[in-house]
C-alpha cells in the first residue's frame, strides 16, 4: 500500500470536470485506488464517490493505492492534482 497527501490547488476543487479527469487517470491503473478527505474514504474510480467528498480548493486529501502499480498510480494522481487540472 502506498499513499501521499496533496492539497487541491484549483479554486473550485474537484467539481465535475476535474473529477472526471481524476477518475480517467485513476482508471489507467490496475491498483485499487482511494481518495481520503478527513475520515471519509471513497473509491477514486467512482465519480459519485469522489464528488460526494465535496473537495473544494485548498483542501488536503490523501491518495491511497494498493496493487501492482500502486506507486505509479499515486504519483500520477498527485501530479494531476498539483497541476490544478489545467484550469
């Protein structure tokens, strides 16, 4: 299992469009991936799950992966979040 904390940079957070990019990137990996905000953890490959966290700008989240490509998955998703989803 591999995890990393990251702060969501873009102002509006993970609303529908950035969440879709996030999920598409997560689905490129075989590992099981979760997003954690405070005490809630959801499947990072689920749009409803990610949106249900209500992640807004400047919110700290944790990306967690478990599986063959877990480290690559976490690093790719953290990089995507840090980029601000090109917004």
